[in-house]
C-alpha cells in the first residue's frame, strides 16, 4: 500500500508534513493507536508510590488515550503498572490512592494481589475453566530513569537506550536530589494541534524572531541540534557572564558554556535541563484544535533560579503559544499545502515528521521491543 506521508530522508529535498496531516480527523484518530499507543509516556516520579503496600490510580492521557491505570508497590518494594479495569465486568478497581493489602473491585467483590494476579471471586464456584490467565489484571511495561517513571501500552522501542544517551550529558546530575516544585509548575491550554507545538519546540530557528529575552542569553550562532533515533537534543550555549552548567572533567562538553540541554522524546515529551534543575514539558492532545501543555519543575539549585536560559519560562511559553496558534490558523487555508525545511536549522522538525510518517505507514512493523 502506498505510504500516506513520505518525508524524504534528505532534508535538502524534503517537504514538511502537508496541511492535511493537521486537519484530517481520521489521521488524528490514527495517531492514538499508531503513535501514542506504541511509544512511552512520563507518569510522574517515584514519590507517588511510596514504600509499603501502596496503590496509585491514574488515567493515561485523559481525554485522548484515556487508559485507566494503576501503579502498585508491594511489601518487597516491587513496582508494577496494571490496568485499573476489573476483568469481570470492566469496573474501575481502585478509585483513590491508598495502602491496601490486595485489590478488590467494589462492584462484585473480585479481588487481586498487588501484582495483578487473580485472587478470589464470590459466586463463581460453578464456573468452568476459571480462573484463566485473562482473569489477571494486565501488566504494562514500566521503565524508570532515576526517580522518573514511564509507561508504555505497546512500545516499539527500548527506553533504556534513550536513558543511556541522555546520561552521556546529564548523567552527572543527581536526579534523586531534584525536588518537585509545584509553585513553579503550570498547565497551559493552547489552541492548536499538538504536533505543531512539538514542531515549534524542535527548532531554535525562531528564537531571534520570537524570544527577545531568550535570544539575549543564548548564542544563536552556536545553537546545536543532535538527532538520535527516537530522541533529539538541542544545546543552548551562552557566554561566561550567563548562568551555565559546571560540567565535570571528562564530560563530553567540558570547557563549553552550556546554558541548557533541551531533550525531546518522541512523540510529545520534553526534558529541559538548566543549571537550576529540570523542566518537564508534556504535550497532551485534547482535540485536533486543543492541546494541554504541562510544565513540571524539579529544582536542584534554588540559587540559580531566575537567571540564564531557564528564566522567564512562562514568558517564553506565551510567546510560543502566540506563534503556534497562528500557524494552526494558517494551516486551515486551502492555499497552503506544505513547506520546506532549513537544512541548518530544522533538523529536529525533519526528524519528527519522518518518525510520524513512519509510524503511520501501513507497512511499519507492528512488533514491540521490550524495555
């Protein structure tokens, strides 16, 4: 079958995804199963599931994938991610976080161990061929990087390889000492297609035109993009007068004035490291024309807050929103079809478009690679 979207591997020849990608409701629906169900999502840090027999229910990408899930930690300390849907009649098993010894559905009393294994069910003595493996709660793939936790429905790539790449540059940072700061965290509602927000993040091309303050602290001429298979890194450099990382001897960038490491993980997550800590940006689709962007801040060095590339994040975000909402409006025009890539400045966008085209290809291998 002919590929629906074909992005040339040579950025010098390639065209961007067409406007129809952002406008077609069928494509938007296919992205759920072909992209988001086949990749990973950040779900929080280990503090949500403290030691002891602990459970933490949540919904993965509510109003989009809307998958009910449940984190459990048993007395041995093993953490699992299970479906939060009872295998009897589909009721939600756990409504609130707590410390139960087992999981019991409040509808008809079916119970499970904290590892998801079926335990007991009243009034089922005469049921033949019961219980079966499908009567256990389904277990999802769970991955952890430092205190940060990720889950995948049916992921097609190994997240440990991503962590190894990120550790090359930020592995010297003590992630377990980073403290979540809810006062610095914020949600934004943006009137655009979710992929347009990622398009904008994946290039520093717009910085001199959109972000006056950021442009003053980041050296645009040295701004660098490094693509990997499912990961992308943008490095913002600054001069000695600005806040930069104190990189240890032997570090790949030792001696350079790095103001920020901007990581993007396909399809919708950003991990932005600054000298003060980490800003995680989650891009959550709510509809074709509506996106929720969550900024979650983890502070390591409070003395460095408010300076350098990591300052004024809210102002930079508002400037980005203005631009991407304008692009979203422009893409509704019947006269715009597709654009071209800057070979020097839009390497990240080109990579993103090629990945989206690949995952939407009918011939793409449907197998999974376990983390």
